[in-house]
C-alpha cells in the first residue's frame, strides 16, 4: 500500500508540474503574441509615417526643382531677348550704313 501511495503521490506531483509548465507556456505564448501584435501595429504606424515624410520631402524637392527650372527658363528667355536686341541694333547699324552707301552709289 505504501508503494502504491508513493506512486500516486509521484504521479500527482509530476501531473501538477506538467500542468503548471503547460499553463506557464500558454501564458508566455499569449504574452508573446500580444507583444507581436503591438510591434506589428508600431511597425505599420512607423512605416506609414516614414512614407508620408518621404512623400512630403519628394514634393518639396519637386517644388524647388520646378521653381529653379522656371527661373532658369526666364533667364534663358531674357538672355535670348538681350542677344536679339543687340543683333537687331547691329543689323540696323549695318543696314543703315549699307543703305547710305547704296544710295550714294545709285545717285
């Protein structure tokens, strides 16, 4: 009888230890799962924030480039206008002196 009681006692201790290990394992798995969901939400939020910042920087860079391109085109137009003006003055001067020479020759 003592041997049987000892065996039942040992089985009870082993059973309680096994149930305790299973319960502790389940609790740890649930905590880990909760932590994973928190990290996933944090990752998604951080990812969205990062994409928004990149998008804002991209738009700012595009605005600056557009402004610079417009300024460069304005300068090119101004330079072309200046060159045309100088060329017209030179042409008028040359044509004016040629016209006088032609008029002198024709007279």
